[in-house]
C-alpha cells in the first residue's frame, strides 16, 4: 500500500465512502487542497463542494456539505452533514433545487430564510459539479 491514503467520508447516516486513494482533492473554506501520501497533519473546515479521489480503479467524485476534515498518518476523515457519490445524484432534481434556491434569493417580497436558501444553492451546485466532474453528464 505504498503511497496510499485511506479516505473515509462520514455523515450522521453512516459511511458514504471508505477506500484507498493515491490522491484526494478537498473543498475547504478559504480554498481547496490536494493531498498526497505523507501529507502534513491538517484539520480544516470543509465547505459545500466536491471531494475528488483517484485510485487504481479510477476517479470518484462525491458532493459534500459543510463539515470538518482531519488529515494525519495517511488517513483522511471527512465528517460532513451531507455526502453523495456522483453516480447516485439525480441531476434534474439538483437543477430544480438550484432554480428554487435562486428564485428564493431574488424574491424580495417572500419571507424566505436567506441563509437556508444560500445553503440549498451551494449544495445543489456542488451536486451538479460532482456529476460534471465525474464525466457522467
């Protein structure tokens, strides 16, 4: 297992991804990072985006919500509110969610919770990006 990283993505509902990778990209507040084996220990805030992992089996794209990540000893543990593998994402549903969130954000007469609408928008965009990045679109 030389030059391998163990990646686990966990939500309150359980483990979404658990595997060995050679490279991982993580969406962090303040900018994304790439992780190779023997990366310096790091703790960070995960933002809505796409975790991309590479292994001998190919690339995997997982849309994630806000959370935290711990990187240490060639192990990455992502604890996040939501996570969904690209192959499980309903693209039309994500596009509809994006449209609804944008409508709510531009509706000046509505009584929408702006923070919830923004969070829904970022999640919908992340889900669509995961599908695009996986080449499934």
